[in-house]
C-alpha cells in the first residue's frame, strides 16, 4: 500500500488529507494519506526517515517549506529559485522537492478563464511573502506585459523583487507602493491577493476596485471564506473572479501522480466535496 502525508506545525488545519483521500477512493487506489505535526527543526530527520516507514513522499505546509528545501538532495528550478518546497518524493535514495503552488494557481486560472494571458497581461500581486514568491515564476512563464508587486513592508517587497531579478533579470517586474495601490489599479487587469488580509479571523483588505478596467480579473488565494470581501466587491462591480480553492486543488495534482502513479483530475465533484467541508 502506497502512503503519503502532509506535515506542518500546526497541521490540524491542513485539508490535503480530505483532497487526496477523495482521489484514492475515486480511482480505487490502495493507499493512505495522513497528517503529522512536525517542528521546523525536526523536518530534516523526519524526511530522511520517511522511506523506511513506507512513505512515498509528503506535502509540506507552513512553517516548514524552507526547512524542507534545505533537507532536499535535489530540487526543481522553481523550488530552487524560491528556496521553499511543498511537495517531496524519493528517487534513488535522494530527497526531491518541488514547489507547485504557482502551478496550481495558473492551472486554476486557465480552467476558469481560458485565454486570460492574451487579455489580462498586466498583473498586480498584493503581498511579498511565500504566496507571492510561489506565483511569480509560473506567471512570468506566461509572458505578462507587466508583473508588479505591492506590499505593506517595503523592505520585504524590495527583497522579493531583488530575488526574482536574480532568476529572471529581464522580466518586466516592478514595485507599487502600498499607499498608491488604489490609483495604480487603472494600469492593471489581473489583481491577485496573496496576503492573509480577508482570511477568516484576519482584518479585511482595504482597497478600492473602482479604477480597475471592466475586463479585469480579481483573484484571491484565500479559500476560507470561499468568497472573501475582495471577491464580493469585485463581483459587485461585475468583474471576473477567481477564488483560492482551485489553487489548492490543482497544486496537489503533481504530488498525487508522483506518489500514487496516476494523474488525478480536478472535477466539479471534487470541488463540491471540498466546499462541503469548508467552515461555514
């Protein structure tokens, strides 16, 4: 029986077991997917012991993505650029790592709004943390006209843009001051919130969407609540939206295929299953 799991600290909130268990049942695969709480300082030893415990690999959630990167023998170029991994597997005695968050976001964007990269080529990301880092390279692969970042902490914003510049020195990357974000929206047609603002239990994101063009897409990587105040405001303006749940579903596809030998599909049945288990 093939086995995988998710590790984090804490990890009780992780919804990966619900997702992977659905696919295991859907495809009749004899497998298990669980969760274990692991402190960042224990990640290296934990990962090295997994093969002997019968695990094919694991997902990594906060705050362990950087520690997992350091424990890897080999990583993909995406993970190397980000210095963070969310998907682990084992090959020839080596620990491999990838970061599929950005792939998941773009796959969801493709599915929900086909052809977006032709019409929505001016992208503004709010935030400069792990979420923004994960999305940067997959978005740049779609050749946007502009890719701008806006964050409350200017120091963190500067580090992010500098790090992207090391990997993609010719990319059209820029910074927008946090205080100027409302008026700057007139120059963008894809707005992505990668901050925790608007998440359940967090303060709301304060932003005026009135300057966005009518063809703009507004996206949020938060999925609790499924419709954040930002997405509700975008819908009220008649704008196209993208919630955070699809990113969670699509980012899980590569890992499941590595561990269980079948590429799963993100279906309406899966989405309904996940939505039914989200906090009301």
